[in-house]
């Protein structure tokens, strides 16, 4: 089976599950609360963004140094 069909099937499944979860108000509220609880706030968000920027910068330097 081609990978395209797997990706299309998984995307369709996630959309159907998302519609089902958002239809019930109680589940939608719990899902929204879960997203709020999982979100990074304040200093943790800044540290994550800084770490990501350093990692991307290091990767660019690595590619620059290894390709001649």
C-alpha cells in the first residue's frame, strides 16, 4: 500500500475524531482545558523558542561546515 493512502487515511480519521469530540460540549470543554494546561506559558515558552533557535542555528552551521 502506498504511503499517500496511509497519510490520507490518518488525516481523514483525525478529522472525523475531531468532529466527534467537538460535538459533545462536555468533551469539548475538557479538550479545551487540556490544551490550556499543556500550553507553555511565560518563561518556559521563551526558553523553548530560544532552544529551538539555537538548534536550528547549530544545524545551519553544521550544514555549512560539512558541505564544501
